[in-house]
C-alpha cells in the first residue's frame, strides 16, 4: 500500500475538519477560536497541494476533495459568521426576520468562485477575483475587530445591518469579479521583479503588528487595492 499517495488527501480532510470545528465555535459566538481554526485550515490547504506535488501524487480525487474542503472552511464558515453577526446587529427588524440569512450570499459567491476556479485555466499562477481563503479571513476578522475595538465609530459601523449588507454584496462581487490579482509566488530572485510582493508583505506585517485583527481586514483591502493599481499603472 502506497501511504504517500494518501497524505495530501488526509491533509485536505483535516482542512475540512478545521472548518467544521470553526462552525461549532462560531455558533457559540466564539469568533476568535473560529478564526484560528479557519487559519489552520487555510494553512493545511496550502500544504495539501505542496505534498501532492512533492510526492507526485496529484489526482482528480484530490482536486475534488480540495474544493469541497475549501467550500466549508472558506465558504460556509464566513457565510455563517456573517449570519451570526447580522443576528446581533442593531436594527429594527424583528428576530424572526429573514435578513440575517443574507449572510449566506457569501457562501453562494464562494461556491461559484470555487467551481469557476476549477475550470479556469487562466488562474494557474495568479488569481482573477479574490481567493476564497482571503475572503474568509476578511469576513472572520470583522467580528474580532468589533470584539476588541475601543472606537465607538467602529462599534456602530460593524453592528449596522446596512453596512454589513454592503460587505456581503461587495464580498460576493469581488470573489467573482474579472479583476486580476498579483501572485505572491516568487519566480525570479531579483528585487525589482518582486518589489510589489515584497512591499505588500512588509506592509501586511506592519498592519498586523500594529492593528492586530483590524490589520488583517486592512491587509485584504490593501491586496485588492495594490492589484488594481498594478493593473492600471505598472503593466505595459
């Protein structure tokens, strides 16, 4: 029995397991542990592909498992987190309202994104639209910013149902928008060829160090903004 060929799939299933655990934590309004398990799932999502290439055991089964695991960890979890956020948002709509269920638009957008990614040959080295893991981190950082903020403005903003609805619609749009996003992969070992990536990583590090969970929110916004800037002004 060739054990090596099963290692990437086991890692993928562990990603799915992390997503399931994250759902349990979020159902108890424990966003922080939910966030950490999503981060662990995303970390495992990177390494399943790494080991598949290392052991040369890539397979159609692995591809399907990867998408299904991502659908939970980076699709269902952020949609459910937004559902819970909307349930606790300040609004005049009664608790029986359908409004909180609009959070699952994020899940629908993530599903379409993952399905499209599987058949889009343009996204082998870079991305078109925001990857679902990045979107999941963005969404899951919002309740943590809310939890630790001392700002009344942020508190009122992040508990406003209409602001959260704007986030939902923007999230579903940016996941599937025809916007090329630069890759973080280093192909040439020259500073000038990787200036954008290095600058982004340095700024991201500083944002997270100084702003903690808000820094994660800002990092994702920065990633999209720099990509738009690069497409408009840096490409010939």
